[in-house]
């Protein structure tokens, strides 16, 4: 599809949908399954493009272990696959060429590859130093301690941790600087511990003992990150009674902070067994501040919520948004300015990035068409604005298959009218 037109005449949000399985949990389970010497069952595995791709790449690795030829693996636009596979292939016998999309070749990976090479890995750059594509020759790593800056991506730290049990002496990770997206690292640690690996976490140190993963069947919970777009829509709707199925109160996911965040906007969350119910109460809010260091995946819908309400907002801890599927800071600024929203972002490249909204009355021009920048979260963030206007268009809507393939169908289930073209 080139674009999709969305409208919602009654402006309500009522019904029930089953959210997709967690992409983050699914990726870590697939890596543990590949590292485990015995197979185990994963039920409710994510059906997102990223997960399907990672699963296919891991199957290709299994078939080509110890091949004398260089085996090419294309991670496309999947950042998690690129980072997790970089570490995994470094301990997997064979010669591997790991590449990705043009955008992936602009996303830095030097921090991870330097750490692996310091542990004894054999990784070379085939293009610009510090960026994919990579040539990796799998071997036994001999190091036992490495220092890493975790301020760019928690996935670097997770990737090293997942393979750490296979090092003869385990691995000590010395963290130099603040760990961004720390709940994702805690998710990795929690899952590793469930699968029998001993992990100790200090203030600036993670120690992982050598060992073997124990096979345990696992059912993946639904994705709290996906819920963020429905919370945003709930704020814009006139009436709300929405059931989001598959979510857990005691969740491994850091984005389970959503009920606390959106309580500020008048959204009430009630829990039942493996589901939540959203309703809405009247609440006045003049401004909102949030640090997304631990929750970057909910940044776009929270920022869009404030923009749609026309209130002031300041958002920090967003440096990782610069290296996602697109530069999400620039993309959000571009699209929100189409609505007459006044946006200020950090002025100099060496500044810590921030995103600031000045009080503005949103204006939805006739024939409004939003760009998605090949970013699934841009498409899903902009869609709820249909509750604020007669209709809007979103270009390249198929990008949602990266994490939430049924997103447009779920909009239809809740009474949105969609026309494709």
C-alpha cells in the first residue's frame, strides 16, 4: 500500500483486542533457545517481521555451522537481530558476513564489536569502521572481563550477556557510564536466570558465571510497547472502554510503566487475569515532563499525546531515538509541525538531545498526509490523530509489520474506517 486513509466518525474507543506478543522477550528467547544444547517450546512467539527474520537467520546459522564458505546473513532493518547475531556469530564456528539495510549501515555497532574483539573475537568491518556490514569468524573467546559504554544501546550489553556463559571463565562487564533502556537489560538478566544462568548485578558491574542454559518451555506475554498507541488513542477519544488482552501486571517489560504515565492524562487502568481495561476520567493537564532513558519505545506516543492536547512538554533521555529505524527526533518534529505544533529540539550536535513542545493549538489541514520514514512506530503514533480530525492519510503503512502486523485490522475492529490506496 502507498497510503492509508483513516477516519473515526464517532470518536469513541470501545471494544477488545488481543495485543501482539512481546518482540523483545521473543528475541531473547530465540537466542537462548539457539544457545541451549536441548530444544524447548516457545508459545505465543511474536509474529512481527523482526522476530520472523531473526528466527530465519538463526535457522540459517544452524544449517551452515562450520561451512568453509563465507555465509551471508542479512538483518535488513532489524537492530536487535544485528546486535544479538554479532555476539552470537562471534562464538559460532564458521565465517559469516552480517549485513543489513542502508539505514542499518548507518547505525553504529563499534562499541559492541570492540568489546567482542577485546575478548578474543575475530570481527572486521567491510565498509565504514564502526558500522555494518561485518565479517565475523566464529571462535572460542578467551577473555573474562571487558569495559563497555552502555549509553548508546542496552542491546550491546544484552548481546554480550547472552553469550557470556559460554566463555570459560564467564564474563564481567564493567559499565562505563549510565545504562540506557535499563529495563531491557533487566529483562535479559531475568530470562537468563530463569534458564539457569547465575548473574550478579552491581552498581556499575554485571558478573555472569559460566554455565549451560537449561531447557524450559515458555509462553510469551503480550507487548506493553504496542499498548502505548492505544493509551494515546484513549486520551483523544470522547468515550473509552477498551480491553487490551494478554498483558501482565507482573511483567518483564519496562514499558509496563504506561498505566502510571497515562494516569496523568486521565486514563484509568484496571487489571484482570491477563488483560487490562482502559477507561477515561476528566482531568486537566497543562504540561508534562518525562525522561525516556528507560523507556524509549514509548517516547513517540507520549510526545504525540501532549502535542494532540496542545500542552507544553519537555522530554529527555531520548539519545537512542537518533539511531533507531530513522532519526525519530527529526521525524517527530517534521510531522508535528504539520499540525502547527511549536517544537524545539537540541541545537548543537554535542548537546544531549531533548524534545520540547510549546503550548499550541493543533490544526489538522484538509488532506493531511503523514510520512512514516520507514519506521513502524511513526505510523502507529500518528494514526490516533484520526480521533482529532475528520480523516488523515499515512504513507507507507505496511511498515507496521515490523512489530505489530495486525495494527490496522485492530483499528477496524474498534470501528475505525480505513481506505487503502
